């Protein structure tokens, strides 16, 4: 940022994202951890809610397993109050199993849980795309930048 604070930290190998990228909000709150292998999300992506200030630990929002840039494995989410929101299982990008709860902790029926999963998938994809646009627009200079 203009004031010297870091918004994203990550590494490139031969012009492609590799390893763990950490993202912070404009106020300094950690908002995401995204692991990459050869420019593809691979591993557990973690998202946090934005904290009111940059000094407190932000509440966890999502943990999602990715393989070769698609959801594969367990995806869990929480409400800002810390209560469980969803527990989903994906197989090669397809929703295989869904459980969801209301903010007060009441279980939701299966069809409602699947609807929540689909809404969350779209919201999370949009958020991750925004992070990736930010990285693309602020790439570090390097000799192999995309070549």
C-alpha cells in the first residue's frame, strides 16, 4: 500500500504462483490464505471475516480443500459469531454432501443446506477472483513475468 503496509505476500516460480499467498485488508486484518501449486489453488484455502480493526484476531469464515483449482474434499464455514454454518464435501468440484445450520445452531434440511452451499460457492468464488485480480494487477517485476 502507499503507506508501506503489505496487502499480499506470496511467491512466484517461473512466473507462476507457488506456495502460500497471504492477503490482508486495507486496515491490516488478515482475510485469506491461499496455497498454490503451478498457479492452481491446491491445499486448504482459509478465509477470515474482516475484523473491525487490524489489531484483533479475525473470526474464521471458511476452510476449503482444493485440488488442481477445484473444490475437492471438506469445506467448512462459520458464522461471524463462531457457530458452524456449513460442512460440505466436494468430489472433483461437485457437491457430494451438505450439512448446514442456522446462526443459532438449528440444523437445516438437506435441500436448504445444498442451496446455502451453492450460494456460498458463488460468493467465495467471487471473493477469490477479486484477490486474484489484485495479485494480477500488482505483480512484482521479474525476468520471467509470464514468459
